[in-house]
C-alpha cells in the first residue's frame, strides 16, 4: 500500500486546569490566549471527509499511535513525500 508523508499545521483544542477550582481572574487571563498551533509529521493513513489520520511509525502489519485531526482544525496539510511498497 502507498502512503503519503505529510506535514500538518493545525489548531489544537486545549484544556486548562488541574481538575479542581480555578481562580476566576487566572481563568479569564487564560481564556483570551489563543489555542496553540501544532505541527504533526507522519504517514497519512486516512483522508476522510471529517478528519485525517496520521501515524508516526509504520511497519508491514503494525503502526504507531494514530493522531486523528478534525478537518476544521487543519490550517495546512502538505505532502512531503510519497512512499510506495
């Protein structure tokens, strides 16, 4: 099977806090900071209508962890290289 190697720039969803109550002033300061722009590089396993799936490691019958990135969070996706068998 052929796999593209891609570099994806995407906006990450972010949760702040440690599971307990947070000071409102601190929370308001955190709330105005934009979510982080992330960059993921890996093998494109799936290119679906709602998301893409990328893995960092690929074997003949196994793969590493899979990142599913929703399309509406993707800013840019560039093919770096095309890998065939």
